[in-house]
């Protein structure tokens, strides 16, 4: 269910598109569901800003059901029933209902809920939890045996002998579809909000003597939603801490994990060290025995084994080979491919660059739209001039080339293998293999010039 506005967030963005752990709330729920059922059997009920929500998650392969008016959870399932009737497809025997704003739900819990539902032969199975403070939540009232559900009672309707009940309804359910659909048309919206509530189906099924059971989640955190930004950040912190613990359990050392921002998708190999105040974002993958030093930000990048990322580096959409050394304060922009054992050093920026094995650009350099071979040395202050004001052009540098400091290579240009570029050169033409190229004015030295200048200045002062 992903149709609501989330008005208490005070945000223009649909609630389910707010992010924690580097992904939208809805994306987390879909990812958990896809580990249990295939994407083609998952449907998102959308309504508020439906187009925006659909665009954000359609790449996951799920389907969509429209709830143009948001008239409650029961109404959302009425739209599902109408969708099946309209599309004429086979109606599933059982239906799992998840909330699009409960991002910490685990695949293991979803699977356990489905298994409990089938084993019990239940018409409805409710996922529950026991929070420290259940105030404000609907409570699960069990029968004398403790297995079956006798009812769901909202906070305002609790009787004195029910106030001590701590088990709450999570809003996540399994249904026998035929029995659910039979009851949906009987729902009433005679309540303060004029909405159709799915919890009323539980009362109807219990009244008919149907089997309604409940399963407690192992952790209350995984069934909690968020109605404010502050609550959402609580979930974000919980998810990131869980991610850090997962990585540490796999052999990753994370110093001061509470200071690091690590997205849920991130993968890190054993014996890699993550220092304090590091951000690892998006679909980042890091190999074994690497080290990411403090204040670096690595996003949607793939790093090999034994990579050293020194302090303050920023990587976005980059690929870094085994044993490479970056930084400090290097900036690798999208499509930067840094080869094994290469060095990209202090205040070096790369963009759409392929750098070969063992090549080095250690100081104050911009490399854009370039193909650089193996064993190349790029001196300090070198620039590949890739943009002519209209189009981007490519610089090709062969193996073993030495590019002297403060040189500019004006693309399109090719520098052959083992060539030398003299320091301070502006190179506009291709350089053959093994050649020396320089493009600068010849030095002129005037001996005694400083003394003559001072003498002239002294005469002017006397006058």
C-alpha cells in the first residue's frame, strides 16, 4: 500500500519516496518482498502523486493498482479486487498486504508470516509487535488459548482490563483472498474519517468463526513506520547501524560506526577498514583489504582489493582497480576507470577517464575525456583541454608517456607510446611514439637586468 500523502511529514514529496538508508521507503519494502515472491506478483497501490511514485520504482518490475481517492486501507484493497475483475487475470489464492512506509521489514519476517498463514490454514494472519510504549496503536486481543485473534481494539476503545495489552497491530497481513474479497464489499465508512478500514475485516472474519491468527515480529523496529521527519531519521539510524553490524559480522572493520553513513546496498569485503566519518552510498562495492580514510565519500562506485582511499576523496560512479591509491582530496567523477596500482593524488580531478595499470597523476591535475595507457606519469598541473565550447573531445596517451608539469593537451590529440611532453608545454598536435614535444616560448635571459632596474628607479626618486 503506497497511495497515501503522509501529511504529517509536512513535505511535498510522497511519503513512500522519502529516503532512509539511501533508498526510498517503498524501494526497501519492494526489495524485501522480492526475496519471497517474484516481482511480477507484486503490486503497488498508488494514488497521491501516482505518476511520480510509479516512475521511481517501475524499474523494479512490479505492477501498479490505482487508488485515485484515498479512502482508507479497506478501500485500497477494494481497488485491488476491482483490478483483478477488470483485468481478468487469475486471482491468487492468498494475498500478502505490506505497508509501503515500513522499510525495515525483513524478508525473513515476511516469509515467516506467509508460512504461519499457510500452516494455520487461516483466513487472516496479522503481523504484530510489542513496543516499549504501545499507546496509540490498535491492540491485538487473543483468545483464551493465546493462538487465535479475538479482535483488534483501537486505543480509544480499550476496556480497563485491556489496557495492559502491549501487542499491537502492524498493518501487515496475509489473507485467504476469496474470504477477504467477500468481506470487502461489506465494509462501512461510518466513522469519524469516513474511511473503509481493513481492520474491520478481522472483526467480520472472527464473527463468522473463521481462523484469524497473529505472529509476533522478532523486532518492533521492523514494523514501525514514520509519520514525521524525526521518526524517519530514527529509522534511518536503525537501518544504517544494522548495515554496519552486518558488514562487521562479515569481517569489515568500521571505526566509530555511529559516525559513518553507509547505505543498505553497500557491499564491502573482509579485512577492509572504514575510518570514522566516511560515507559509502548507493550501489558501492569495495573489495578485500582496502582502507577508506576519514571524510571520504564513495557513491555508486566499485573498488578492487587493496585500494587505499586517503582522506577527503570524493568518488561518484568510478571504478578503481586493485592496489590503487587515491588522494588525499582526489575527485573521481562518473566514468572514471582507474587501473590496478595506479595513483590519483592530491587535488586531482578525473572525468570519463580510463587510466592504465601503474599510471600516476599525483598533483593538481584535471583529466577529462581521456584514455591513458599503462605506466604513464602525469606531472603536476597538467590539464586535458577536452571542451571547445560546443563539443567534448578525447585525449589519448599511450603507454609509458611522461607528461611534464603544467602542460596542456588540447584535444582531440594522441600522444604515442614512450613519448615525452616538456614541462610548461601547450600541445595542439599529435605526438609520435618516442618523440619529445614542447610548445612554449624560448627562454630569454638578460644578465644584470635587476641592478639596472634598481639604478633607474633610484634616479627617478632623486628627481
